[in-house]
C-alpha cells in the first residue's frame, strides 16, 4: 500500500537538485527493510519454552492484516472524503479499538474532531502541504 501512496502523492518533476521523491522513497525503503528484519528476527527466535506457541501466532497475523486493511480504507477515504473528514473517522475508530483506558464519548469526539483540524492547519499554513479537502472543498 505504501508503494502506491508515495509515488501518487509526490510530483517528481524537479528541475534541479534531488528529485522531490528521493527522501520519502528512501525513508519508505528503510522502513520496509527494518520491518522485514524485525519480522524475520521474531520468527527465527525459538519459543520460550520450546513447547510454547510460535512467536507470531494466528492472532498476530490477523492484527497485521486488519491494520493493513484499516490503513488502505483510510487512504481511500482520505482521497474521496478529504483529510479532515476521513481523519476524524479514523481517529475515532482507533481510539475505540485501542482501549488503552476507559474513554468517555466527550474525549473520543473531542480528540477526533480537534486533531485532524490542527494537523491540517499546521501542514497547510506552516509547511504549505496541500492535503485533500474532499467534501469540505469550496
């Protein structure tokens, strides 16, 4: 999924210097390599004790698949609905499923509404990063 997002979101028509996609692609490949090394090292570790279940069991693979599907749906939603609307929904869903502590609805709604607006404002006004406006575009 990340191999689709980075090339489609970066204009690679640089007139001078490094290509604008150089740094994001370099970080992308480093993250992929580090992820593969991490999974491979966990799979090579013997179970402790030897009769215990494998380190990456069925639940872990379901979690990885679910997180990947969630991110893919989020990417599609950001493209169609816009960053603020999709970000609000994604944060609310994450807060609901993570359940690190008992959250009340005021916290879920507040963080879900405020965080995407703050991120959008900072990226758009301070860093001049154009994020999809989606259904909120004029």
